[in-house]
C-alpha cells in the first residue's frame, strides 16, 4: 500500500470501482437499479465511486452524475474476441482510476479472475441471483475459481450463502439489496394517481420485471384466466419488457383477457412506486430468483406478496405475515392465495403494515453501511 492510499484510508474515504455488465437508464433490472443506488449512497458517505459498465448506442462513454463517475466500454459482439477486448478495456480503465477496492456486481464473470490476478487489489464479489441460481456454461468451475480468489464474497440471502458454500466452502457475508424508502413514503403520504389507458378494476394485481421465461409470466396469465372465471373485478398490470412480450400478448388475446391484463412496458424507476401505490397485490411467479429488488419495493408499498417458493424468497416471505408462497408453475395455487387475500381485507391490512415495517431494514443507508464495512475489512486484511 502506497502513501496516498494510507492517507485515504486514514480519512475513511475510498476510491471504489464497481463493475456491472448493464446500467441505467437503458437497463432497469434489479441488479442495475441496485448498483445505481449503491453508488449513490456510497458517494453520500464521501467515497469516490466509479461504475464501469458496457456502452450502448446513444450513451456517453464517460459521464459524472448523481455524485459518481460512469465509464461505459464498448463490447464487441465477436465471440471470444469481444470478451478479450472488453477485458483489456477494463484493465486500462481500472489502471486510470487506481481504486482502493474493486467491487463486482455478480460473481459469474471469468474476467473477475483475471482482474484480481492483474491488479492484486482487494476485490469483493456480490452474488446477484442468476449468477448463482441459473444454469450457464462452466458455471461451477468459474464460480469456484472466483470464490477462491476474491477477498470477500457477499450473498443476498442465507439461502444464497449456502449455495455459494456448496461450490466453495469459505466465509460469506450476507447483505441484501436495498431500497430508498423515502420515495415510497412520499408516494403513500400523497394521492398519486396514475394516468393509465386501462379500465381500472376494484382489485389490481401487479408484476414488475423482465419478460423472460425464468419469470414464469405465462403461469400468472393462466392464473388470471381462472380468476376471471370467478370474478370480473380483478385486473393485472404488467410492467416491463423482454423477449417473451409478443408471445405473452398473444396468449392474453387467445384467453380473451385483453380487458383485464394491461401491458404497460418499461417505466422509470421513479414511476414504479406510483403504480404499486395504485395496486393491491404484488405477484411474482418466477422459476428462479435471488432476492429481487422489486419484492423490497412491494414491501415498502405495503403490498401483500404472492410469489414462487424459489431462491431467496422463502427467507423474507412468510405465509400469512408478508403474503404467500406457492410452488412454481402452478396457476391454481397462485389463484388460491390471491383469492384468500382478496376475500380477507383485514388480513391484507395486517400484511400491509408488516411489510412497511419490514422495508425499513432494507433502506440503502443501512445496506451501504454494511457493504462499506466489508470494504474496510478486506483492505485492513491486505495492509
């Protein structure tokens, strides 16, 4: 450690590089939004933060906003060569930044191993869900090498920690993603209606996420068909976009549900609390999940949850306390739990109160304190 680094550490102000594949405003998935908020809150603590991500058309290669630096690097689509060229660009960028700690949002990149070897700086890998739970080529081999080489591994939940330790047995920190509770409190304290070209029903369900097969949306649509046979007063808002959107829209038309299911498309992160405030139940029919940020947002909105019993969801959702869990790929069970809630308004109010209280522990001010402590620990261990 050089003299300049010692001065920075003594003042507790770090230079932090966060590497993430995608980043807002174009990409608004859970990992992307979490990375944005993490960077913002670390800056509030006085740290110098640099986010390194991929470049997309129309985005500036380098910009300073919200208190931190964003570096967007071009990724060529040429197989293998594109990845190697991108790694070289990451190395150059990190050399210019000269960070005290390198933070990887996700553990599933072979670049993590090379960058750790090249820089020999404290490195933290934070599992985000699909990198740990979803199948991909050479998964266990790459993850094992990553977990062996980095200085700290962070899991979103205790369930994810156990899965990581099955791959490589080492100490793992457990830190959840966070939310900005102030946004949701402002929404709930004011009458924020949403201007939708939909016929609002007495009871509105909502889903927010990517339209990918792993999200299990077709099972939610089949569930809506069954609900519609029992009640015409239930509607479903689908926020997001993705590869399965056209297929899902066709399914809705085939099942004659166009008057009850509404495709909103992508909306800004600032708009999501407004849609949740105008909904009654949040539904997540995923086949695989880590600890999705959108569940925490639903908590902060006071929404009961009906979600699949997968990944880290059972660690934060308890039946009758926060909502209900169901086995994946089971429309009938989704319907059963939704109808239990809709027929018991007292239970829904109790769950709403529980979830708003639970959301407090996931505020970014608390989460950023926890990840900051990990940084200082790995830096101290290196010194």
